[in-house]
C-alpha cells in the first residue's frame, strides 16, 4: 500500500503557461537502465520546456 512507498526524488516543471484544466499536455517518461538507474523526464509539449532527474 502507499504507506510502503519511498520518495526517491522530485523536481518541478516550471514555466507552464496558465490554461484551462486538461489543456496542458505533459509527457512524462520513466526509464530504468540495466544498472537499476532510474531516469525520469517531463516535457510540456506546447512550450518544449523540460526537466529531468536521474536517481
């Protein structure tokens, strides 16, 4: 259950222009490589703004 989850990291995707609910399109990608390294990226598809983290 959720009580067993551990926070691994976090980041903010800033600069997303105000828009009605449901309009912004954010593409989030999770990738785990052969060494167990987690890569997470998020891209605002309308502005191209991106942020990523490697854990």
